[in-house]
C-alpha cells in the first residue's frame, strides 16, 4: 500500500482471490485433484493430538507449519519471480 496506494493494493488482493477461486473451481470441474500436490490436499487437516495447547506451543506449532509450507513453495516462488523479472 505504501508504494502503490490503497486502491491498487485492494485491486491486487481481489484479483488474487478471484484467480484462486477460479483456479480451484477449474481444478474441481476438470477432476484434476490427483495432480494437486499432496501437501496442498492435506493442508486442511491438523495433525495435533492434543487440542489443549499453551500459547507458547501454539506459536511454536504455527512457526513450524509456516516454515514447512515456505520450504515447499519457495522454489515455485523463485521461478515465478524469475519469469516476472525476465526482460522482454
């Protein structure tokens, strides 16, 4: 927002959400679920045995999950940035 302003930032978020929903709908309509990465398909499930976690344990768990997800998607981020940075 500080670089492009609130209007551009809001448009960016809305367009990103529209693309995400359209992509998910397309994947579902074309029955392409087997081609989706395993960590994406299981992202909705949480593998914690105890629902009674302390605040410190919740923060630690969240940090571990964020790091795990980042490590899995980082190569794709690099490829996307590389493609976007390539001069035409």
